[in-house]
C-alpha cells in the first residue's frame, strides 16, 4: 500500500466512525424526542378523556333535568284535567239541583231529602 491508499483508508475509517457516532447521537435524540412526545400525548389523552367525561355528565344532567321538567308538566296537566272534571261535575250538580228546584214535583222543600243525608 502506498501513502495515498493509507491516507484514503484512514479517511474512510474516520468517516465511518464519525458517521456511526452521528447516527448513535441521532438515535439517542430521536428516542428522547419520542419519549417526550409520548408523555405529552398521554397527558393530552387524559385531558381529552376528562373533557369527554365532563361532557357526558353534563348531558346526563340535562337529560335528567328535562325528564323532571316533563314529569312536572304531566303532573300539572293531570291536575288541570282533574280541576276541569270537578268544575264540570259541579256545573252538572248545580244544573240538576236547579232543575229539581224548578220542577213541579216533588215539593222544593223536600227535593234534597234523598240527595243529602244529615247525620
């Protein structure tokens, strides 16, 4: 081997060693970056999960509130129906009493004898 071959051989060995060192450092930095972003992604996943759970709780709360409101509205509607029935019954009772009072028989003084019982 002559001097030029020795020099080019030495340059090639040195370049290979430097390339391996650079590659090793790059792998190390890549691993550190990967680890950092994995931690960040886990934190982000936890944050997204917590936000989703909070949204789910809010949806449940709203659904429960809507169901309770609907139940109250149904109770009020039923009470109104009962009031209407009672009012109609009272009107019919008044009409029946008025008819009975204006009827020629029996005597108006005795018209309620069979309707009301005095105890």
